[in-house]
């Protein structure tokens, strides 16, 4: 009878693990919390999340206070070029659904993929379809080997899905657009309150080029309507250089540096008072955040943008300036104020489009579908 009950217990544990939906990440920044909360509320006890504390780029870190996260160890080597993760290996052999980052630099993921391929386990690869160097780069040959080992692939945009499906016609490929807010959190305002400022939200790193818009704002400030402020929300290695420039040029009264902000209400108020946002370098998640509040964006034209560039519709929710051209950025800033009423009237349509394509609900749907298909 002891053997009988032992077999029953093993079977129960086996079938319990079958329903597990596990996401393994390098880090889980605070902007992902809304997404993970939604998955957890939908999948209940079947949802599990594992991550380390720091990313390859040290300025990207996990929200250490987030209770749904199970902490694991990130071990970087060769000058942080590669990563090996520890503390989650007990989940690798189970008959669960495991979502991994599609990043060839995570060496432990290669081992996990091979083991689970041999054991015929469901493993989802989530990430960029192509490396930053492009789909014709040498590094994509390595990434392609990783893609072949995955059961299903989740990329960030519909365009990436279509492109990758051509290369891998027999692979199950879906897309989950990067999102920050739920539908009911996406809202905007009109002329019932002052809408005059401009805003930048993002990391203050060289690749984001924050000094470019600071200098452009300084150059055009005297030509702009009175009492306009530039809000800078973010942190990073370029912050000291920005503060130095502000001090040298006596811009304290017109430029406000907030540091990193997670709080939804604080961000909403800043966006509501802003006529437009700015992306002086490559575009990231801040574009869908801006559109989620109905705020159009000035975008650098020729950058190696993140997939979120797909959300940009020139003339509808954004305008482009010539990359690295201070004069061009000044011109577009002035143009935004010249056609202020037109852009304010577009705010509601900008929000509606973002609700349809870049909400937490839309992002979560392909993950939930994968879970349901395996029940």
C-alpha cells in the first residue's frame, strides 16, 4: 500500500507540474510588473516567475520589491558579455511550459533548450526576432540555431512575426507587443488644463542621446511660448553631464530632472501637461507609454530602433527629425507648438490606437493562448 500511495503522489506531482507556466528572465524591471500581475491573475497558481537582479547593462535592474518574483543568481563573465543562471534548475526537467529569453548570450539557456528538446518539453523563446545588427548579420546564424531548439517563438511585433515566418515556415511563431498599461489606464486630457510642456522618459545613456534634446531646447527656448518646461524622467550615466550643462547655462527654472519614476499617477500628471514627448536616440518602450496618454512624440529618423518603432505613424502620432541634427530637432519642436491645437485634437485617437495594439491585455493574449493550448 505504501508503494501504491507513493505512485499516486508521484502522478499527482507530475500532472500538477504539467499545468505550470514559468517565465525565466535575466531581470524583471518594474515596468514589467503590470504584465506579470495580469498573467498571474489569469493563470492563478500555475504562473511562476524567475529572474536575477542585474542585466548585462548594469543600469537595467529588477524590481527587488516585487513579491511575485523568485530570485535566482546571474553570473556574468568575459566582461559581462555572457551570462549563466543558477537557482532554477529544478524546473528544467518538469513537464511544464517554460518561457526563456531568446538571447544567445545566456549560456544556461542553450543547455536548458537542449535538455528540454531531448525530453520533449514545451519551451517558448521570447524576444527579438533578429539581433540588433540585423537579420542578415553573422550573429543571426547563431540566433537561428537557438530558434530551432524552441517549441514556439514569441517576438515583439507583427512585422517581426511575418519576416521570421518566411525564414521558418514550419515554426509556430506569434507576437506580443511590448506594453506598459492596461486598457483602462490609457487615458488622455484636452484643453481643460494647461498642455504646454515637453517630456523625455528613458534611461540617460549615450545611446539615448539625452544631451541632444537638452541643447536643442536651450537653443529654441526664447522662441517658445512663455513658462514652458522640459521634464526629464530617468537616470543613468549621462545624468551628471546633463546637470552640469543645466548649471552652466542657468536652465534650472525651465528644465526639471526627476530621476526614475515608477508611479503611474505621477507620470500621468507629467504627460497630461506635456504637448509632446521626445526620443532623441533609439526608440524604446517610452513611445507606447507616451501614446497611452495621448501624447505624440518627436522621433529620431535613422536610428537602430527597438521594435516599438512599429507603433509610430508619422503625422498621426509622431513626427521625425533628422538624426543627430540639432537644427532639425529645434525646427520640429517649434513646429509642435505652431500646430498645437491640431496635436491636442489628435490625443484621443492616439490613445484609442494604443489601447487596441499596445495594452497589457493585448500583450498577454498570446501567452495565455499558449497556456490554454497545453491544458
